[in-house]
C-alpha cells in the first residue's frame, strides 16, 4: 500500500481524500518510483471536478519526480536509484507509484527534483506551443494570457529567449510586476484594462501574430480582436471555463484567423518526441534561459488546499506537492 490522494466522486476540492491505496509490483515495461515531488496543474482540477471525465476512483495528478525503486520485466533503459520525472500519467498524488518506463525521463544533474516536478507538464506544454504548434520566429509578437502562472512564466521566458516580443496579461498589478520581472516586454492587467485595445496600441494597430490563451471562456472572444490578419489563436486551456465558438464565420470577420485547441497527448505520442521536448526543456533550464519559480509548496496531504489556492487565482509560478 501507499499513501495517495484519491477521488471517489468528482466535485470540489473536498473530493480529494488522503488514504491508503494498493501498490503492486511493476509489471512488464513499468518501474516503481518513490516520489519526492509532485507537480500541481490546472488539469488536476478539471479531472477532480468532472469537467474532464475520469473513471472513479482514481489517484489525482499526472506529473512528478522521484527515485526508481523497482524495475519491471524488460526495462533496460533505467536502473535502481535513477532520478526520473514524468508527465501525463494519472496517479501522481502518491508517495509511491508505478509508471510506464518509456514515459519517464532521467533528471539531469543540476536540476532538482522539485524543479523537474514543476516543469514536466508545464514546460513540455510551453515547448510544443512555441516550437511545434507555431514555430515562433524572433521578429514575431505574441500575447500570453496568465503570464504570471505556471505555464505562463516558463513560456514567456522561453519566448523571450527566442527573440520574440512578448505581451503578457495577468489579473493583478502584483502579478503584472512579476510577469514583467520574468521578461515580458509589456504587461496588461486584464482585470482593469481592455486588453484588446491595449494590444492594438502596443502593436501600432497591427495586432499580434499569435495569442496563447489558457484562460478560456473569459478571454477567448476578445483575444480574436488582438490578432493580425491570418494570425493564430491557440486556445490551450479553460481556467475560467470552456470555450465554444457558436459561429465559425467570426474567424473570417476578424481576419481569416486560424484557431487550434491543442493538448500534450497529441504532441508527445512517441518516446522520441518526449525526449526531444524534455532535452530542450532541461537545456533551457540549465542554461538559465528559463528560471523556474517554485513559488509555493504544500504537503501532499494538503492537496485540497493547493487546489483551492490554484482555483482562487492565489498562486503564481509553479506549485509543488511534497510527499
Ligand atoms: N493543452 C495543454 O496541453 C495544456 C497543458 C498544460 C496546461 N494547460 C492549461 O494551461 C493553463 C495554465 O495552467 P497552469 O497549471 O499553469 O495554471 P496557472 O496559469 O498557474 O493558473 C491559472 C491562471 O489562470 C488565470 N485565470 C483567469 N481566470 C481564472 C479563473 N476564472 N479561475 C482560475 N484561474 C483564472 C489566473 O491568473 P490571473 O490571476 O493572472 O488571471 C490563474 O492563476 C490552464 O488552462 C491549463 O489547463 C494546457
């Protein structure tokens, strides 16, 4: 058995129950990990609330880091004692767990377990959004919503290091200051300012090449007004609620725009894709291009409070749960 944070019935943060959970020996192609750090992500709240359907009961979370403690049959790429990290494998909120060996990566020297747990999902998301969804060029200008958040801080620093001009939004002046300190060229408090009007001003009326929007319902429509003709709207999350486009002609009216709604699962389907992304991410961290801000930690048993803080917009940067 291991201690885990389990959802039996989807709902609010109180649906997260700390209890003993069965832990089997690793099967073929699996390894057991003693976890040292677990990443908190907004998707954990969608799964807990039922927005993203899950089969219950399930152990929450999908990102973490730790030490390999047992190898299943056929695993040759890892050895006992290796420090590893992963994303996209449900069951992370636990002291110990099994993972598919092909879906974990070694943590390089110089990167702490907490940092690795903080960046596997958020940083790989930043990677595919900036390098694959739209290979960002240095003369381009982007708008990144929730720039002081987990994905936002990593992605805006990375975009800056690629030479792009970065406009970031955030919901308070304090968060705007943080986003500016992290390297955004311009920041907009979208709680108090009309961000579309401000983006037009900042771009001399042209609009940005790409909008990256993980906020969703409350920002989607106005974000279309921030784009240049034939620009790209990347709607990659729904922190404020799910987006729907009732009338697709809005895209022609607003400039023959492109829209995509991507997710990590489709960008990291093979081990090679995972290794390419993780390699670039760890290199960006060790070179200093991305400084990872583990702004807050919670004991694993306080996962419900961590969810409350994330959903109440109280957090900045990455939050890590400590088993
Ligand atoms: N598609 C993918 O592959 C993928 C992968 C990872 C993450 N994501 C998405 O990326 C987004 C960011 O994830 P994250 O884990 O790094 O979270 P986060 O950015 O640390 O937290 C979400 C932020 O959204 C902003 N927000 C605006 N309206 C909100 C509302 N009504 N309720 C809650 N937050 C609101 C808040 O910042 P302000 O206070 O500054 O507004 C909040 O801090 C999420 O939508 C997540 O689902 C998508």
